[in-house]
């Protein structure tokens, strides 16, 4: 089944404790992206990647890091989490060309709470 | 810069009534437009998309949307709402230029369906 898999789905952590949210897709998509969803603000893009070793900032990158060493994986790293990073996070992927380009496939989401 | 406005934060309709959710976008060229739906506790699912051609597009679950360039709108409609349509709906615009791909979401419209 074509899918985007995120882990963990739920996480409660404390301020300053580094954490990584993993994202993996099995569709050979070039493009992957991270969003955070907050009430009243919709989805805001954190980082995106056009392909392996190609990443760039989205609209709200502060406090986050990403890497794209393999095509299928795009982990989101919070080096020193703070309470304002408490949010619902979504990973998504799509092709960059041809049929299906721009149509995002989303993971199920990761709800992160930082105390 | 591209942007999406969903002016209605919350809409309540009776089951069986018609529905229209508004979406206005800002983008310099012909946009790629989408509607996604998010059921409670779930990820986002694509309802329909517009890339080019016929300005009235059909989607899943009986939804349709009409692209009106003169009004910069892409409103979502359904003739008869079912209780299972209660969810949050997001309009999105995508661009592909210079090897840079970006998808921008609106802030969402939460739909409540009453018996």
C-alpha cells in the first residue's frame, strides 16, 4: 500500500530534550515536506526537500532541522524543543513531475507536546 | 507570494442541505488548486484538484469545485450533505517554478452537520 509513515504518533517530552520524528514514504516520491498544524493557523510548512541532499526552509523553520540522505526518509529533528513547538506535525510527499505531481500524500500525523 | 484565504472558520449545515465552502487564492500565474479534507484525528485526504481544462472539477464523496479565474476563487460544493461529511476542509494552492515546488494551505473551515 502506498503510504507515508510517521513515528511516533504521540510524544510528550520536556523542554530541551532532543527528539526526532521519522517520516518514510514507499512511493519513490522526489518531494517531501513537513508541516505543523495549529488551531486557527492551518498547515504551515516547516521544511521541504526536492530530492536527496536537497532541502530548504519553509515558512516556519526556526527550531527545526531536517536531513534527506535517502529518497524514502525525511526525519524532522528538534534539537532543543520548547513549549511553542507543541503541535500536530504532518509529513507529506509527492512527485515533482508527471501525473500526480503536486498532489500531496500525507502521513497520519504526530502529536507532540513539549512541557 | 502565493496565499490562500478561507473566510469561514466554522460552518454548520443540516444533513441533506447543500454546502458551499469558500476559497480565494493569490498567485501570479495559473495555479494548481486543491481541496483536502481532514476527519477528526486523521491525516489529510485529497478531495479534488484543478490543474487546467474544465473549470468545474469533480471529486470524491460527491464533492465538486469550480475554478473562477476572474474572482480568484475555487469554492467547494456539495448538493446534499451527509453526517459523515463533518470534518475540517482545507483549500491549497501549489506552484512549480524554477525547480521550486511549494504548496500553501488556507487556515481551514470546520464543518458541523446537524440532524
